[in-house]
């Protein structure tokens, strides 16, 4: 039995020639599948293959995926950018001329000074978006999604254990509620009869048939058999959803609303301190389950 969480994180590195890069993908819960991409300059063409492949691994979640690319320092043969050098030389000449007109002395500019300026020397920039590098980066996309899916499955396994334990608690509390309701019913018959008898005596309508009718009405109002039966049915349905290998987060979220509705009704009809306490414990565990299910794919 496997489950996939909507939260996950994965990274994947790569390098070729003078460039290195890093994929990063993370996700949080969401109603549908929303993928937001942030790709390095020159790699915008990767958006189409990423979006085409994503649904094979992810069905729900807000997913943020980025690709960062940088030039590896100290590698490759440096090249002179003549256009930048010419612009720098022109700027230096204009500066020196303006300084002379103002009678300002300037220090001589050496060739080493010029070469140290940003952009004058380049290191492998022509490899930035080469076909070979692009192909290697694209080839990593399935591996990245596989790593990401593995991370979500790992978190899903932990989530499955938590939900199974919580569901066991709901089942135990439901059984305890059934026993408490049965014990309450055995003790409440005489109490109900006395109350209705007092009511009839006060109105001078000592009618046994009326007494039985009122007892029946009060018993129906206090009966929680249907709520307990529905809770048991919901527990069975929840166990089936946990065993279902397909994404079931939305169905589970709806089912938790039904759990909560029955727990509320049980509390309102409890008629005893013990049964009310059990109902409140049920509501607590159900709320905890609902929080966990928000991350279930």
C-alpha cells in the first residue's frame, strides 16, 4: 500500500564543458496541479518538455521548479571581447581628455587594468546554450521527476502511518460510543418514564397510550444508532481509500466532512457526560486527520 504526499523536495546537479547547473523542485498542497517554472536565461525552451512530463509523476500540488546555471570559474581558454574592449578604450580616452581640460592629472592605465575590467575577458561563454548542453539538461528531466516522486512517496509513507493510526483511534472511539450509548439506554428508560408521567400528571392527562407515545418520541430523539452506524461505514470507506493506489486526496477530504458531521450530531444527542466526552475526542481526532489529509495527493 503506497501513498504520495503533495509535499516534497529534490535537486539534481549537472556540468558540461564550462557550465554547471542545478535543478531544484519542491511542492506544497494544492487543489490541482500548478507548475511554476524559473529557468535560466537561454533555457526557456525547456518549459515545454517539463510541462509535458510532469503529469506522469504528479497529479496534484503547487510545484515550483527552477534551473540555475553558472559558468565554472578557472576553466577554459579566456577570450578577448573586442567590442567591450573598444568601448572601454573609448571611455578611457574621453575621461583622460576631460581631465586634461580641467587640469586634473590622471594615472596611466595599463593593459592589465583593462583586462581586469568586467566583460573584457570571457571564459567559455559561447558554450552557454550549446546543443550538447541543452540535450544533457533535457535528459535529466525524467530523473529529476523520479527523484521528486520518490521524495513524495517517502513522505506519503509516513503520512499513511499517521492516518492509519488516527483511523484506528476513530474506530476505537466509535466502539466506545456504541457501548456508552447502549449503557445509557438501559439506564434512561425509567428516567424518561418518570419525566413523561410527571408531565402528564401536571396536565391531568393520565393516559398510558400518551405516555408510550411520548416515551417513543424522546427515545428517537436520543437514539444515536444511526450516527454510530454511519461512522462505522465511513471508517470502512476510509480504509478502502487508504488501500487505493490512485490519488484519493479529494475523496478523503469530502469523507472527513461526513465524519465531522456525524461526530457533531453524536455530541448534540449524547444525553450523558460520558458519551459527550467520547464525541469530543472523536471530533479532535477527526480534525487532526483533516489536517493531515490536506497533504495527501
